[in-house]
């Protein structure tokens, strides 16, 4: 099964403010979140017409 290319990555705060946007166009993007404050965020991944939204915690 071929791996899916991620086109864009967005990171949002819990209140919906966008704090990071990357146009990556790769299969396994690396996202540096070291400059984000500790807290809970949402990461949104775009791949073609597909969109995934996941919550993550940054310590």
C-alpha cells in the first residue's frame, strides 16, 4: 500500500488561533514545535482532498 503525501500542516491553539502553517509535500513531515508554549493544540493535516485533525499535548 503506498504511503500518502502530506501537503500541508496547520497547528491551532485550543481557541482556534493558527500558530503554525507549513507547506510540506512529503510523506513523513517533521514539525518543529519547540517554539510553542506548553499546552494543548490541534494539528490539521491536508493530503489532496483529505483532511485529518488530531489533538496533541506539548509539554
